[in-house]
C-alpha cells in the first residue's frame, strides 16, 4: 500500500537502477514491436498480449529500444542474458593490454656516465613493454642552445632502434623538450609443427625406400 511521499513504494522505486531496461509489467508503452527469443520478427503487438506470450514461455519481456515508435521489445531469459553480458565484459577486461608510460629526464649538459645510466633505464622500460617519455630539461640560457637537447634525443633514438621507435617526435614546450618512445610489437612464436611433420614424412619416405631395396635385389 502506498502511504505517501516517503512510503514503501517510493523506496522501491529508488532501488530500481535507471540504467537497466524496463522489464515485463514495468513497460509503459501500450504497443510494442515484438521479437521472439530466437530473433524472429513477430510484428506489432499490444504490450499486454506480448507479456502473456512471454509468461507462457516462462521468459521475460524486455524493452530493448524504448525510443523507437513503437518501442521494440524482445522475449528472452533476461537473467541469463545479463549473466552472459557480464562474462563477455569480464573477458574483454581480462584481455586488455595496459600500457605504462615511464619518464626519464635528461639535462642538455649531461655527462657520459649519467647518459649511459639513464639509457639503461630506457632500455629496461622498453624491454618490459612500457612506453618512455624522454624529457630534456633546460635551465636559464640553456634554451639558447636547444639543439643540444635535440642531439641527445636523436642519439638515444638511434641507440634503441632495435627495441623501440619514436611514437611522438621531439617537440619543445616551455623549457622542456619531449619525445615519446614505444616498444616494437613482439612477433608471436611460430609453431614448429610443420617442420616436425616434414621430418616425419622424410623418415617415412626413407623407410619405404629401405623396404623396397631387397625386392629390387631379388629381381636382379
């Protein structure tokens, strides 16, 4: 029984998610374009008749296109459908590849030892499958010789070419120069089965030749 604005009916409505499609007696349209559980287009029905059909099959009537005229409804096992959709979404999330972006900072007047140390970090990140944002930081009058920073980036690009490539070319923003490196895609390991099959065929051919040899001697 509805007891007023704060009664149990309003509480029940609040618990209904607005993202869920309308089901069964929650469908407000008087008519609907009906689709059977197997996907067959059944035509336009009164919603009450469509509900009766779904009840007789022990299934749900789901409003799948509420903005159509008339709305499109489908007879289905909604619980099973929702479970399958959740499993598909879960599987898709599981197979998503998460790309990390690491950042290594250089100075335009970096010495040889520091350069090699930072390059080792870049190599390690690329080998782990991460992208690397390489930043050259300029201070004061170092901006006058921005080409020194560019020379460092171009040197690094050449030295890691076997591990990665430049995804974003060097660009200057404020007092920093950036370049984005990305790892090469690793080729899938090819199966060795075709080679094994070839070996087996060769062995079988050799066995056949060996079996035929005595017969040839007997003829002579």
